[in-house]
């Protein structure tokens, strides 16, 4: 990192130009964060405790819930602090940590959602060989690849971004330290950085999304060949939750990392980011709980066991 950048505190302008909105957002974000922690912790616990959930699908769902907890925690406490008080600053070290951690977790989730789509493909298109294909070693390897790819992308992108000279520019038109907004503080030509960010986004956003679409394309073909209403219902029940999560996450994050720089409007970008950093981690456990009979059954068994004891 440049020496001229080390001592700088950053100003997270966020929603400071809309004081009335800040009060509303504080309550909404606080409630969402609480639900995120509770909902995802419950999923992790029941997936670990209930023997009927010892399957690859819930192994990956546990990783997704852990990611959502950590991702929200890397951003929301600082956001709540800034929404509550007049101070909108974050230290240079705090910004760097937030940049590295949030980008690593967000990138990991992109790959993990593709891995979960492959798991659904194997379950529906290769049911007889599912246990052999999705064995414990492969599941652990796929989860490891997701985490390593996320960390690797963050190390490269964040380091390059923090090395850019900023010439005293400290005001981020955002509510957290994120690469697209950070590179705009640079006082040098950032075209190469924008190209690098675009290429990284293609690899970690569009490539996993393409794999997800391919997996579900094969799933649709397999279900159509069966020509059974029951098979359709089973496929929808198995894949519906994952498809909703994919739509929520990719539908918002691609708008930030893939869209041209000229269309990255300050207000639009902040609200889109607010959705995938705060709202999506809150909705994920609700989607999997409300739409999944296995999870609801595990919750009932857990409560009945606790009441019985």
C-alpha cells in the first residue's frame, strides 16, 4: 500500500445526504441483521444435529449459512454505526480489512452457489449414482475450491485496489469499502483496473452463473423426459429454494460488478449493494426453511425433543 494512503481515514458518505432515510434504514438493517444471525445459525445447528440432514445438499447449505453470517458481519456493524451517529468515518486499516474479507466471502458465495447447482444436477439427473458421485471427499474438495477461489480473488483485487494512489481523496460514495467505489478515489488512470475487475467478474460471476444455468438446463431435460407431475413437483421442491437464492444474489451483485462504469449511479449502486449485503443473507434461511420440508421437519423434531427433555 502506498505510504501516502496508510494514514488516511475514509469517509463513508453512504446515505448521509438523506438523514430521514438513515433513521429508517437503521431499524431495517438492525432487524435484518438479527434475523440473518438467528436464521443462518439455526440452519447450521439443525444441519449438524439432525441425522436426516447429513447429506451433501445440507453440507453446502451449512457453508452458505456460514458465509452469510460472516459476510453480513463484515459490513453491517460498521453500517449501523455510521447510520446512527454523525461520524461516517472508517480507519484505513478497518477499510482494508472490510475490503479483503467482504470480497473474499462474496466471491466464495458465487462459486458455492454453482457447486450447489451441480449437487442438484447430480441428485436429479444421476439419482442411482448420486451417493457415489457426491461422496464426502468430493464435497469437501468442492467447498474448499469455493473458499480458495474467493480468498484468491480478494487477495489480488483488494491488494491492487489499495495500492492505487488517491492523492488525499477520502470520500467514498458508498456505505462500505468495495472495489468498484474504491478505485474511483484513484488520482491516476484506472482503465486497467476496470478491465481487471471486469475480467475477474466474468470468471467469478458469469462463469459460475453459466454453470448454474447449464445444470438446471440438464435438470429440466431430465424432468421433461420423465413426463411425471410428481417428478416436476419433486424437482421444484428440490431446486426451487436454490433458484430463488441464485436469482436474488446474482440479480443484484452482477448489476454492480458487470455494468459499465458510466451507469454506476451513486444512489442506484448503494441500494443495489444494500440488497445483496443485508437483505439477501436475511432471506436465504427463510427461503430454505419455508420451502423445504426436510428443514421444517428437522425444526419440528428439534423443538419436540427439547420440549420432551
